[in-house]
């Protein structure tokens, strides 16, 4: 695993925007309430926010970014770098960051790029934007992390549809020589790339008539080759071993222990898996916030969304040390520790 | 690692089954309460008790508790 520290960079604000539309899992439009009762019980996902047909990932990231820029009183002309982390980009090409550079009115001197990572994406995104800002030439950067998972799950797949939600987030970083170095530990195991996959639509398997055909895979799972496929057992097996190992690795590298950390913000996979991870690490439960019941699993967006939704008061009024750990699709994982002081956190927006 | 202990650890993951009916030769998919969540509990138990990994493919290729035992055994020292 790659462990390293990035100096001179500070996270100064986080915001989030979610769809107005709520889908309740106990009153599900397609699946029976009996089945969904046990689903809610094990996953902890009571309801989720789902985009309208006309809304895309950039719409939620845009609103989150506008709110944060305003709350920080930043001049848009000062923003030197924009990174968008998403697996549900607006288009196959061009990158969503280019669309947002224009829509947000950022200067054309702003460098913009997408990182198509999922559950580990927030930590990877921070590592990338921090490494670039750390050099001192670029001063201010925006990391926009969001998904419209509802667009890629089959509406007839009980293993994915009721779990995933949509959201957009924005995180603001500045070059600051007085900032404490941010420690990271990142890793990849592509041997598990089929554990979470959308088989068709890339250059390996084109979208054709056959790929569009919905097929019953098992009871409660009907999907086509353009739908997100998740092998829950493989992902679980990976998550409960790799996430705790990665957290331990970073704590050792940064010479810290669990007591030194105020909050542990894990990727919100599902309650069953997250509970196992937390139990294994013996972290006091009060240090582990969850937003699963309200927003479900929003892949790359879960960590910033959970900070905004659950730690709003703590991070905006004091000094906090937060460990963030993302793990999943790739398979890919990453952990970092953020030193926060009076973070600017606007209220969650709904559109 | 021995089979009786594995069967006991396996049975501990079941809520509504008479554990005296569960043996090494039990076909786990025939257990009435068996569902995807039970398989996740078995994966977690194997991770905790034996430090080994079981995958979705392992379950699909296995029929009895003994089949799973042999897989776990081959992955522990």
C-alpha cells in the first residue's frame, strides 16, 4: 500500500446538494414491503434521494459548488484547479469537469479533469488535488464529487436499486504553508474488477440490442448489460478485511491511534458491512457517523455528504481530526486524515 | 482447524434453525432461513475466526458445509 503525506494544503469548506425527490424503501414502488423490511433492517437504508430524469451529476455538483464559493467569499477568477470525481459523468465524453468549469464561470486558465473512481474516489480526489496544490503555484482548488447512481442501476434489481442514492458535493482546498501534512494510504486490487461493474457501454462491450435486453438473473434480480452489477459477497469479503487493514496501516504510518481521531467517516456501503468494519477496529460507535438511513450509498459522495449531514456542528465550530476511509469498486481503497478548523459548511441544498 | 468447530461456528450464524440438525454434510442452501445475509455472516465469521476470505464464487461452487470447510482450510496455515 502506498502511504505518503502531502504538506501545505488545507481543506477549508465542504458543501452538498441532493435531489428533492425521496424514494422510501419501506414503501417501495416495485419491491414488496416484506422483502424491503428485511433489506432496510440489514442495510440501514430507509430512504434515498433520486434525480429526476432531467437532472444529471453536474447539476448537483454545480449547486454544491456555487453554495460553497459563496460561503467562502471566493472570487471565481482565483480558482486554479477543478477536479470532478464521478462514475456517472454527464456524458461518455467530454469530462464533466469541463462542463462545470464553463457553467460555474471559472477562468479558462483553470485546469480541469475527471477521476472516474467510486467509493474510494473522495480520498483519491483529495490526494490528487492536494499534491497539485502543494507545489504552491496553484492556490485554490475545488474538488466536486457526485453521482447519479439511479441512472445506472436496474429498477428491477433488489441487490442494487434500493441501496444507491444520488448526490453532489464540493470541497474547497487552498495552498497554505502552515497546514499540517495530510497523510494518505491508497491501494488497488484490480483482480476484483468484476465485483462491481457495468459490463456494456465501454470499448470492451458495445451497447447493442442484446446488451439492452433485460434478463432475470435470479429471484428479484432482473437487469441488462448496461446496469450496474454487484457481487455483494465479494464486495463484503473485500470490505471487511481491506478497510480495517487500510485504517490500521495509516494510523501506524502517521503515528496515531484511535483515541487521537475525533471522527471516523467511512464510505457508507451498507450498515451490515460498516458495522463489521467498525467492530473489527474497536472504534467507539459515537465516533462513527452514518448518513445511510437518509441518503443510502452515494458511492464517491458518501464521505463528504456524511461530514456535511452528520458533523456539520462539530467541524464548523471547532478543531477536529477526521479519518476518512473509502473502499469499493475497482477494487480500490484509500484512507486519509484531515485536520479541520472552523470548516465552512453551508446547509445541504435540495434541487 | 477441525470440522466440528467449523460446523459450530457456522451454526452460530443461524437464528431460526435447530442447530442439532446442522452437520458437515448439510447442504447449506437447503437450510430454510438461508439467504444472502446468512452468507455474509458466514464470510464475516470465517474472516474473524480463521483470518481467511470466502468469495461469492466459493459459495456458488460449494454445496455442503464441508465443502466450505475445505476451502477455508486450504487458505489457512
